[in-house]
C-alpha cells in the first residue's frame, strides 16, 4: 500500500473566481433593488389604489376630492363599515366604491344605515351581488364598454354636465318604480337615480371612470362628479376592504367562516378545475411513455487514482479519519487472508486472522491486533502512520 500524497490539488473555485462569476448577476440585482426602493420611496405618499381620494395615480380620485374640499364639502375617508355607517346622516353623501365586495351581512347593515340617514347614497359599479339588498327593484344587465354618452334624461345633474364617460353596469328597473334613467346604452341606463323617502335618494353609477384623475378633465365628467357627490355638505368616501372585521360576520351553512370563494367569479373556478383535469391527463399520457431503465456509458474515462484522490479529499474535508482507517484496515485484512490460508469470509475475525498472522511473522514483530483492529486515529499524522504500518505489514507477510 502506498503512502497518501502529502500535497493537495484542489479543484474548488477560489473566492476571486466565484466573485468573477457572480459579479454581473449581483450588479443587476443591486440595480433592480435600488430602483425598486427609489420608486417605492417616490410613490409611497401618493399611491393608495383605485378610487382612493388620497391617490394621485391615474385611477386614483385625489383630484375630485380636492375640488369638493374647495367647494366647502367635508370629505371623510372610511375603510370599515362601522366608520361609514357612523358618519352617515341627513347632510351626508355616502359613496360606496365597490359595493359588490360587501358580504350579505354588511350589505344589510349598510342598507339600514342608508334608510335611517335620509342622505344620498352613491353606489359605484353595483352589480348582481349587491343590487338585491342595496337597491331593491333594480337588476343588473350585461355590462357595456365605457365611452362618451349623452344624458338623455331630465335629471338636473346630468343635463348640466352634458356628455360624460360612462358604461360598465347597466340597470333594469321593475315596472312602477320611479327613477331617472340617464346615459343609455342599448336602451338601458348606466346612471340610475332612485328617489327615496324625504330627502334620501340613491344613485347607481355603472362605472367609476368619471371619478378617475385621468378622466376628470374630459367632457362633463368633473361637473357630474361634483354635482353627485357635492349635493350635501359632508361626503363619506367608503372603500370596502377584505380586512374589515365585519366581513367575517357571515357564517355559511356548512359551518365554515370567511367568504373568500364567494368573491371569486365562477368562471375562474371552472377554469381552475379544467386546468387541473388537463394536468392530470397530461401526466397520465406522459407516464405511459416511460420505458425500462437503460445503461449509459460514461462520457469520459475516469482513472482509479482520480477517484481515490477525490474520495480521500471528501474524507479529509469531513474529518472522517475513522472511516478512512476502517477502509484501510479492511482492505489490508482482505488481502492478507489468502496469503495466510484464511478464508476470505473470516478475514475480519480477529480469532481466525491473528493466530495465522502471528504464526507467519517472527516473534520480534509487534502485536498486529492494534494495527488491524485498533481504534480510529486521533489526527491526520496518526492516520498516515497507520497507512505506512499496514503497508509494511503486508510487505512483510508477502516476503516471509
């Protein structure tokens, strides 16, 4: 057995090589992070979301809110149902930006507050999910694209504003219901005014475009928005949110809580189911094409010395001296057994191997028990010494 090489030939990349390889990707990542932080800093104060009276984004509504404040209207932002209903009174306009996001319990509570306040309620984009509760007697028709439309009604706010950008939801009214139907699309209104008891009334807007910052200066959008929202001295701007605690009040019949699945359109649910079925069928189709395992030749010839050196480096990296010593002793015992006339299956039995070895070696030779069956080396130097001694023992047996 030869002594392990003392020199090391490492193929691991150096720190300089690693940096050379990754510096390009690191630079790109640093630029992306820096740009993202800069944009987040610049827009953190102005970006709040669509129809938010604090947002200066194209689909925000900061412009109309500032115009209302300039006309003496107090604008109060409400993000929970409790805040919206508490602020509603006779001199209040309650603007609900996404009424379809409200649960059944929230809609019932909001409708009660609307009737008790005797103020104006403006529902933006109200659809089938909310009309039954918030606007009884009104149903939703298929939506229509937003474009310039003429008033075609006698509602003062619409006639003063003239043509505006409206579309989205269209509404159908039960016979006998008193309404002002404006901005028709294929005969159905996209703005509906429902007079209530006393000074109370409800306005249904099919789309929110006249409230956007990007469209407020076009046609009569600003005029219509200011007349609808500024008819009372106080405007409560209600932005429904799923984080509102009142949204968890509904308990379905199956006993589960939450209404998340009810907010997902049925088309998305069916589409997800179809994709899942397609994925299963594709997996079954591909799995039928798998054949038996085949053997492949290595692309290159690997020398035994390289494999030995590679395994030795792994042992050294893991400080596995016990494993390395065990491999050396096992290999030596396996080679010595045939030389001593001991069956190979008994090569690792001290009771069979050591007596034959003692009879073969001269009496001056040290006891080989510790050499062949001893403890693991304590350090690398002891391991190298063990390898030399095992090699010397094997040479002595061969020459004796």
